[in-house]
């Protein structure tokens, strides 16, 4: 270790200049650097106070902690950002046009960087818990795009976070796929297969400095399960149990992929409690609290992911018993965790959350009223298109019932009706497989829509003329337009919009 220069976070930040592109480790707030980006934000503020420009381009695995996205956004230090974020200050900057944000499927970012489709990073800032003089580093609670940015960057800064134990060595499966035309199959045939090495190897000449820290991940706690999320989880579990009984799912079951967030956490708990669903494996991107609890109960046999995105209490539990989890967890680069080839081969059942859906099964995962970015598409598209079958869940209403999550036409389309197979709300299940657009509309309105909006959507369907897909071009955004005007979709009057 003595071969590398140990510096303060401020000195490390001083190497990065206006106009540089920086790649950061991590995936969600797990594994994201903390003290270097905070120092970088202060450097930007100092430049701005002198009337000088200071902005950088930012690539990460996905969202990050407030010490990275939040600090840089508040310091007006970001010129561009990709691929996914969930910080309110960052969101404000990209929706105002201050930050040039481009959204993309998480599985494609590493390849886009290697192929030169986006600007290659000059610096890579990686959070690690151990390293040696040969440039072999042990990442912390996530992998993200670390292998690719470490290889492409001219310079690497290591943030040695002593909060995370060195004993994390062995939990990672580091592997970077070849680019066309030299690409071969990825030899993962079950969730627990390991195909790479435990450490990330970096050219030691690139490592310009090491910064020490002792900071926990900035993963927030999960909202307690409420009546709505509990019912959604129950509906998902009952549906999968019925599919298993009907022989539509193999009796051995198949691995599950679940998105991030409170609904995902709740529905995994419901799956674990269902007596007719066998113990299962997960091949997913984010490993959350509920997965760890189900491992303890023997309900989750193995989990492959890109990040260990768990609350502080659960992370302490894992760290106090690493030997128990060592043969039950693996963390991979997102190019593997979200890879379409592997999703299709393993036959994953994908379960993700919709921001809104329309009566034909199209899903909006990203934009409020079609224009304001919420977080980004994340990995949902990677899995949805390539799954054994895809499920989208959503509460049927939002804003105290002023918004219906089911509308005549989504205001932004991230997942088309061709990829979305099942839609589930707290009211029921719409199995859209093998159905025509009109039949899908009838199933969704009858089974998934909140009672107070059901007649409104039946009335809309009556407005639609003949055709394969029943749409009234004048009225299809009527509920959105009404909300924009009055703040309540319940005020919608179709006669104000219909052709």
C-alpha cells in the first residue's frame, strides 16, 4: 500500500478540473464515493465564488447518495449526468435544463462507454474496502460500472472506506464482457454461478491517490408496509402461486428479479410468506432488506445482484455474520446483473413498478405528466423485454386519489404493450398475455382501476371508434390535461376533449 499516495479529499478533488468527465463507483447509494465528491462540490463552489466556471460530466452505475448527487447538484457542479438518479436536487437541475441528463437502460452504459457512444471518463473515483500494491482492489457494497470506468479512465482515485470490512473480499464477481465482433456467450447458467474474479484489477500507474474515509452508505430506510402495498404484494404472490399450480411456471420455480423501492420490498416479503411458493433464487440488480430477511428464513436460497442496497441496521447484521451470507450472495457489474442474454436464459420473472400505465398495458416508468423526469428507466427495461414474463405493479391512485395511475394513454412510454405481460394493483390482476388491445383495456379497467375512476375509463372506451386499438385522439390525454389545470383527474369531463 505504501506505493500509493494518501491524500486528503480536498487534494484528491484538486486533480479534477472544469470540463472533466468523472465516473463514480456504486449502484444506488450503496458503494458510492462520499468524501471525494463532497470535496469536489466545495471546489466548485470556490470557483463559482471567484466568477469562474466549474462543472463536470458525471457517470455512475445508477443513483447515488446525497454526498455525491446531492452535493454536486447543489454546488451547480454538474454539466451532464447519466444514467439514473433519485436525488431531489439533481432532479431539479435536470428538469430545469441546467443539467444535460440522458436516460438509458443500465445494462447498456458500460458498452456505450467502451464504444465511444458517450464521452469517456478522464477520472474514475472508486469506493473500496481494501487494495494492494498490484492494483487489485476490493469494492464495497456495489459494483456498478466500476470495471469499465477503471479501465477506460486516465486516472483513478480510490476512496478507502474503513466502515466496510476487508472481509467483503470474495463477495464480488468481477467480469467484463468482450465487445463485438469478439463477444462470446456469458457462461452463467444459474444465479449462483461465478465466472470472474473477486477483485477489480487496475493498472497501478493509474492510481494517483488514496483518500481514507469511514462513512456508512447513505441508503434510507424503507417505508413500513401499508394496506395498499400489502395488498399488491398479496396479489402478486397469489398470482404466481396460481401460475405454479397451473403448470405455467416450472415446479422448480424460476429466479425472480425485483425492482427497487418500498413496493418491491413489500411484495418480496409476501412471496416469502406464501405457503405455495417454494424457496427461490433471485437474479436481480438490487438486493434489499426483505431479501436478507428471507435468506435468514431459508426462503431465498441465493441472490445475485449489482448492489447490496440495505438499510443501515441490516447492513450491520450482514457484517456481523459474513460467513453465513458468503455462499448466498454475489455482487456483479451491472452489465452482467442486468444482461438481457442472462435474463432470457435463466427465465427470470421480472417484477417492476410503474409510475403510470394505460388501459392497453403501456407503462411509463420515468416522467410525470410526460415531461418532468422522476428518476429514470433504470434496469426495468433490461428485464421486462427478456423475462419469462413481466409483471408491473402500481398503486391504483396517487396524491390522495387525485391521480389515477391507470389512464387512457401513458404520457410517456418506456415499456410498450408488447413487453408488459401482467399488471397488478391493490385491486387485482390483469393478465394481458395473448389478448388484443380492446380485451386488454377491458381487463385492466375491470381488475386494476380504482373504483372511483372505473366508470370514467369505461366512458372513455365508449368514445373510441372502431379499429384494432380503440383510441380517441382528442380525449386520450384528457385526464392529464385536467390534472394540469385543476389538480384533480376526477374533474375530467370527456365532452371537453372528445373528437
